[in-house]
């Protein structure tokens, strides 16, 4: 006879109350409810990997899909076409009039994506409103996932063999090999000739025997290499896993990196970012949701506060965060994280520096724009070579053992928000207006006054000449908008950080000031600076001159900054359009049909 265990009355009462609370609480009761009606749907498409691989992808998808109208399609073979139609029908029934397709594939050359893309394009030609994100493998987040895996492996290896999966023929395999090598160039510190890749063919692929032999040969000869699978390949369980197909072929002096392509959070982040990019592609960026990072030189509280006050009116129109630094990655990341907690739809990093190329490459890299620009990886990394590698600024070169370091490049800033960077004042007309306004603010008799535009300058003669040329351009603009009422406008740089050259530069400016003071004249030192006045009082001690302020001290600075934000939004839109496929036939923007 089966015994029945009684629940104590007190415990039963507590359980009953909790159950009633669950039913009564809208927040809890609706947590796993179906997404609300939405005019936009999302379809994540990925390869069928077997139970465990599919479950791992679904973990990421479930986190992404909360409060979204989203569906997930595993592509197996021709049978999956009917499932695709069911997924699209579900999205339509929940109100989707447009669908963003997110290819969770390393490459668009993978046979299963080629199969699914054919189905999707056929439906698009029939009137389905579909927009396509670039594949996971084209995102800088994929590079960062690979870099994180390399960072976790202490090694003495001097080579990298990246392993792909899913080519349908030899041409696709070769194209995927090039994509993987490029990814490795950005993710590691190795030179291009130390990075190789090989791709295992899809089941039923053309040239399958030759491709399998090429794969086997590459793995068996991977002496002294890290062998790293970068593929959403078969993973029925931990024993029936793609890595097990070739693990025994890796040489004794090689090392197989068996970690997953990406952690769950990483895949979720990619889905979020890919969906956001398609949203920008379809509708642009709402100005009120354009997150802005103000990146400029910082100093003490008063210096920083002057810039914050100058940009305070913009806070009413944009989420705004400050990163006072010379493009210091942790400082910029802090600002990005601040914006992620607002309603920002995308981020524009405005570089408020004198020249457009000031810190441009550093910011491009930290935001992953170097990866997504389509450019080749750097031929040689900056820094001092170290055992076939290079130490990069910010790179973790911790030794995990005698002589063992990681092959990972310095990390970038990960974000689910699309990001671009703009800026550099250069010879912007608003800067010229600000300089003239600052000259007028200290002027008493323009006809007798000589404006001397000054800048920090550079130690390298060619780089310093670029500054002088820029100042000449600004001076020409100033003359054209009323500055010709002054006796003259001259230019100079201080070359402040190079003592020998600074001494010569200061003597030259002092001579200019003395010359301007003849015949009852006077010099006006107008600093071509973002903020502050510089050290003219120290350099020109004992001389009489008027002394202006910087760009920030004029209303033109906020106008310039707002203009850069607008250009950043346009850049985000253009970047999203570049990611979009060629226009389909008539009906591209029509409602989805059954």
C-alpha cells in the first residue's frame, strides 16, 4: 500500500499564499508569456547542431527574445523549409509586418545558410518584408569571442590554426579560410604568416573527399600551434562533438582549444546588436536616443566642468556621457556602460580634439570599427616584439608559467549598441568663427592689432607643419568673415613637449609679439585650443599682449558638437545600409503574406 505523506498545515498555508501571490502578480505571472504584438519581428537562423549545441544556442536566444517578437530556426536540410514558414507565420500572428533575419553563422558561405538564404530570398521576392543582418562571423564581437578564448589559454605556441565547418564546395571552403584567417589577425598578436585556417565540408558537399583530406593534413601538421575550432558545428553532447572528430590528429606539440565559440552572454549580445543594426537600417536613429560619448582631453575639476557646462544644453536632447582622456579604453568603456543604462539606441563617440586623425585609429580599434570596416588586419602589431608576438597597449601579457603568455590581442569594448566615431575639429568653419570671436573679445583697436593663432604643435617637423597649415587655413577663413579688419593674422606652434624645439618656437613667437607692438600696435594671442588658454603668460612674460580663450569658451563649441552628433547618426545609417543586401523585387517593403 502506498503511503501518503501529509504536508503540515502551516507549510500548506505558506505554499497556498505564495501560489496566490504568483497568480496575482502581473510581473511574475507574465514573465514567460508570449511577446506582445509588435510590428517588428526577429528571426534568428542557425545550423542544427544536435541536442546540446542547439540547447546552448537556445539559452542565448531565450535571453534575447524576452519581450521581443522573435523566433529561432535550426537549419538541417530541405525539411527545415516548412519550419521556416511556420516560424514566419508565428511572427506575423504576433503582429510582425517586417522581420529582421539574424544569421548565426560564422560565414555566409556555409552551406546551410546558403540553403536558408535561398528560401528567404524567394519569400522576399514574393513580398515578405525581410531585412538581413551580417553574419555573426562578420561582427567584431566574434573577433572578441575568439580573442577571449585565446586569452584564457597560456601557451608557448607560435602558430594558430583556426578550424571551420560547413563548406558546400571547394570555393566556399577557400573563402571561409580567408575569413577565418582575417578574424585571427584581429584576435591575436601573430603575424599573418603564422595564422592559417582549414574548413571541414558539410555533409554531401561537392569535393567532400578532397576537402576532408585537406582538413586532416592541416590538423596533423599543426606542430607548435593552437588549434581553435571557430564553428557552430555538430554537438549532440560533450562526447559526440565536432572537436572529437579530429582531436586525436592534433600533434603532441600542438594544443586543441576546446572552449565553445562564444559564451551564452556573448551570443545574446550579438543577437541584440545585430537586431539593433537592422533597426537602424530600417528606420534610422532617433535623435533623442542617440547616445553620445564626449571624448576630449581632461584636466582638473574646473577644466572638465567648463566642458560639461558648455555641453549641458545637449543633455536635454541626447543621453550624454563624458570620457576625459586621451582615448583611454577603460575610461571610454565607462562612458559606454553609462549609456547602455539609458534608452540609447546607438552610440556616437565624438572626438573633441584638434585634428580629425587624433586618436582616430585607437578609437576605431576599441569600438571594433577596424574589424567591421572590411580592412585587412594590421600587418604587424604596434609594440615591441616578444617571441613572435607583439605587446600592444593595454594587452594582458601576464605569464601563466615559465615563458608562457597568451596570443590574444588587447580587448575591445563589447556592446550590444551599434557605435561609430566622428570628430576632430580641424579647420571647421565654426572653429574659425570661435577664434575670431575670441580675438574680438580682447580687441580694442583691430586696425592696429595682429592676431597670432597658436597651437600646441608636434615634435616631428612634418607633423608640426600640418598644424601650421591647419592654422593658415583657419586664418584664411577668419579673414573672409571679418578678420581682415585686423592688421594681420599670423600663426605659430609652441612645440611644448620638446624642450629644444620649444625654446626656438617661443623665441619666434616673442619676436612676433614685439614686431606687432611697433607703431602703437599690439599682439592678440588667440589659442587654437579646445579648452583653456595655454601657457602664453609664461612664455611671453614681460611682453604686452591680449590673450583669448579656447573653443569651449564660445557658443560655437556646442554647435560644432551637435553637428558632429548629426554626422554620427548619418554614419550609423550609412553603415547599416552597407550591411543590407541588394534591394529585392517589387514588394520589398510590403506586409508579409501567408
